[in-house]
């Protein structure tokens, strides 16, 4: 990638854009920009990385969603930019934000952040989880189906270590290694053995202690004890039943041993 031969500590990819976190704490993005998701103050697509306005330093983590991007700051706050559809970047107006905007209403400093397609979730230092954005399938976890432009607390979570937001469902990795998910469940992506939508967290059943968590459009996966991967939902990785079988509980992904990072 032009201009990024060194100095990058993390990358994240959205629907059609990519961003890099630099060792300096700054952020650069490239790709599509019709919703302002590159954060450079324009709506022009970029074939090479551009600086995100106002984020030359102080960023600890980045996460790219469908058409928006968020950054967790070293100080514990969050800034987002891009699509404002139903409150993606913390403001309910259906607009685009071409430069980073502070997310208001966070009840405490953020420890981990994840952007979905149209919503965002954050695990707080306290262990609580908050989410904001669209909520048509209960992906905000507040027990309702109401969109929310500012963070709402996910019901019943007090010991979260990390979060992962997908298309219309969300999951949290808890400090004891268990995982809870909520939101859309038509493909079994909540992992509770059912396919019913859930607006509050449900524990993923039959999952050994997890170390990492990743969520996609219709599925979720965890790196578990023994460095193996288990997935649940629409595409668990078993190519023999790729199109025909839903997995509403975790299934071992065959052929993967000694995985170090998910």
C-alpha cells in the first residue's frame, strides 16, 4: 500500500474502505468515500491512504463498519465518521460526517470497540457494554427494537472483555471466556441452539473457554482452548455443507490446528 511501507500497527476493513492505525497514534484510510468514511473532509474516493482529519495522534484502536469508521482514543473516548444513517457515528441525523465526531453519552471509558454494518458496540473499562445505531433485530441489546443515536447499555453484561458487531447481531467475549450474543438469529448466529431473534444477550452454548471472537454477516467464530476455531451461524467453514446447513451452536472448523489469531 503506497506510503505505508512501515509504521503500521493495525488495520481494519469496512464494506469498501480500509484504514490503518500508525504507531504514532494517527490514522490513514483509503477506498470508497461516498459517505465520508475516510474522514479526510471530502467525499472523494482515494486510491492511496489519506490522513484522517484531526487524528494525527492519540488513537488506540480503529474499526471500520459498513460505511462508517470509529476510533477508540487512548483517553477512553470514541470518535466516528462516515454514514450518519440511523445514528452510526453517534448522531441521529441521516447525514454524512466527513471528519471525526465525538460519540456523546458514553457512560465511561472504552476498553474495546467494534463497528458493524449499521451499528457500533463498545466494551467499557467497567465491563459493561453499550451499543448505538440501528436496532431492527435487537442488535443493540437493550431489549427493544428501537434505533438509538447515542449509546444504550446492553442488558445484563457486567464483565465483558471485548465486543464484536456484525450485520444485525452482536457478541461479547466475557472475562471468564464465555460468549454471549444478541440480535438477529435467523441463521443461528446467536449460538443458543435456536433461530429466534433475541434483543438481550444469550449465552453461546457448548463453547469451551474463548480467547478471541469475530463476527461476520450471518455467523460468529471464536478461538478457543487448544488454539482451534469454532463457528456458529450460516457459514461455519465446513465446505461439505456450505450452503445447506445452519449451525445454531458452535461447530469445530475442520483442518485448523494451532491457530494463533482470529
